[in-house]
């Protein structure tokens, strides 16, 4: 990553305590965002609470302000999950567009090291950003 840039790491409460210290070795963790998916996924239907959110660690490398000029973004984002998912951890383009708008300016580069179905790349394209996507799983290239 370039100096003075942001990183977003999607994670779960189950591994947060393992992921955060690794991120802190290289970045300043500024916040933990909550993506409210407005629905829930499968799992232990009778023995556990349904999870309807995902955590997103927001961190910086260097010093960069958020780019959102309209208002200060909040750390809970309401955005429904995608319908027909091409990838098991696919994120909605609208959610990614919000994060991209908050952290970059037009014609800057967005990097997704786990591109999967390409939602981040689609969001970057729609927001007039350049993009680089990396994916090692053949079925998602």
C-alpha cells in the first residue's frame, strides 16, 4: 500500500482477536465498522443467535482523512447482502462503493488482494477509480 492510504479488512467476531494484532503490526487501526446486512445467514438454526452483521476493521498507513465531503461517515453501515452470490463471501457493490468514496478520490487506485467475484473492482469502476484485483482461485478468475 502507498503511504497515506486506508485499508478495510472484513472479518468476524470469531477471529477478530487474531486478525487485529496482525493488522496493528503494519497499520494504525482506527475503527471497527459494523456492516448490518439486514438479514441473516444459515448456521445453527436452533442453538445459536442468527448473525446479521459483519465486522470491518478500518486502518490507515500514514495520515489520510476520509474523503466523504457530505457528512462524517458512521461506523454502522446498513446495506443488504447481494442476492445471487457468485462467491461465498461476496460483498454488495453498494457497500464497497461507500467505502471507496470515503477513502479515495477519482482516478486513484483501489487494490483488492482477494478479488473473488470482482465486486470491489466493479465498485471502483463505477466510482471512476483505477483498480487492481488479485485472485488465486481459478474458479473466480
